[in-house]
């Protein structure tokens, strides 16, 4: 005995009116496009900023290796710490603004 939810042989879920919404995956694309773009842009920007900070660290370590005076090394360390905090704040702002601009330009459907 067939029930209302049984799909007859040879009939797909897409062609059965009862399951028509299951065959339509457009809603998945709408749901997943915005977050995917947001994550891709956010991670891309974050990785770029990480690369910049690693270059800063490499330059700092090179300068530190060339210091022969402990006072010069401490001064260099203090300057690098101040620079790092300032850039951390600016980088966080850039990432936030980048993600916010992506989410605000996405059309609502």
C-alpha cells in the first residue's frame, strides 16, 4: 500500500510535487554565497596582514642581531613593541572594515 510520501518507481524527487522543494537547491546557494565571500575576503586580508607582520619581525630580528650594545637592543625592543601594538590595532580595524564592507554590499534576497 503506497502512502502519500512514497515516490513511484521512475519518478524522481524533483518531478514529484511533494518533494519539489528538495530538488531546488537555489536556496542553498543564496544561503552560502554571502558567508563564503565574507570568509574568503576576511581570511585573505588577514593572511596578507600576517605576512606583513612576519616581515616586520624578520627586519626586527635582523636589526637585533646587529646590536652590540645592550642599551641599543633594549631601545630597539621598545620601539618594536610600540610599533607592534599600533599595527595590531590598525590591522584589526582593517579586517573589521573589510568584512563590514563585504556584508553591507551583499544584496538581501
